[in-house]
C-alpha cells in the first residue's frame, strides 16, 4: 500500500467512489421496500467477515467507544440516510448530505481543539454548491422530516469521523472497521425487522447485488475510509463529495446523457473544493497504523 499522503488520498478516494455506486445497485438488484434491512444485511456480514480475517472480538474496555462509533457511522447513519431517501428526491438528499465536510470542521473545533481554517469552511460551502449544481432540481419538494433526517445523517457520520481521529488508537483500521460494522449492523437489524418485516426470497440478481454491497461496497470501502482518517485525519471527509459525483456520472452513463454546462460547473466546484480542503488541512505527523 502506498504510504505517501498522495497515495493514501487516492486509496481513500476509492471509498466514496464505491459508495457512489450503491444507489444504482440497490434500486436495480435489491428490494427497495426494505431499505433498513438491506442496510443491516450490508453492514453485519461485512463486519463479521472482517472480524474472521483477523480482528477478532473487540476488547471489553473499548466496547463503549466502539458502540458509539458503530451507531454514529453505521446504525444511526444508515437509518437516517434511508429515511431521507424515502422522503426526499435523490438530488435534494445528496445536496444536504454534502454538508458533512462543513460539520466535520465545526465538530473538530471543540472535540479535537482544531479551529477550522477559513479556506476549509469556504471549500466546504463551495462543495455543497457544487453538489447542488450537479444534481439538485429547485422544483423538487422538500419534506421537513426528510430534510432533518438528511442533515442528521450528515451530522452522525461527521461525528463518527471526528471520533475516529480522537479514538483512533482503539485498534487498527481493520479492527475499527470490523467492530463498527458489526455493532452498527447488530443495532440496525432488530429495528429493520420491526419496521419492515422479512424481505422476499432473494433472486440470483439480488444475491449478486448484495454480495457487491457487502464486499467492495462496504468491507473494502469502509476499511479504506477509516484507514484514511487514521493516516491523514478527519479532513478526508472532503473526499465524500465524490460520492454524488460518481452516482450522477454513473446514472448519466446508463441513460446515455451528457452533462449540462451547469453540471460541469458543479463538477469543477466539487473537484476544486476537495483539493482545496485537503491542501489547506493542518499538517500533522501521520499516525502510524498497521494496514
């Protein structure tokens, strides 16, 4: 694995790119009327698989911290994400979710004693505008509960991202990924069964879609993401702006549509915002972790 900052950024970038494929895989291969259960089936097997690969059971002394991380980054995040997806058009939900870099910067101030750089705040706002130009339609309806859920999802993952940097020495990135996915999936599964009930029997295509979500879409993506936070810091959240970019590009490719001028401006803002946010991040000695 590349150990340089650029190499780490490029590998971490793969995570939001993989997450950007989630929507099309979910809608085209899996039961969309059971989003919470699909989320639990996505998280829990991935966590158990990574535990079997070497992380084992979490240490008892760290269970509280790991449970908080699992709820923030997986359980609560997934639940709020799917509530917002059910009540808002995809473009509106993604635009609100792009507030995550700004929320990370604000939370890092009291929790990491790191005042947000004005350039990073500007980059965060520009990134939100870029996502809005890329996929938001002003004619879309804005359900209040959906708006609250989308902002809550962004805040939940932002909190989890900052806490990973604060508590990163709880385990290696592989350990943290495995334990968060497992604990978050365990919290989500009973809620999903109560709310949605049992899903229909999976088809062959559904099994392929779920396998994709579990392995590269979750196990690999979350390990790369947490590894990036451990090596660089919470500022890697600027890379999350690439998730709606990939999702939109994939949709355009499948529909054989070209980007409009406004969308191209949005793409330029997203790319420049991510680059600026990472460039002006405070230089710190990288945390040495086991890959």
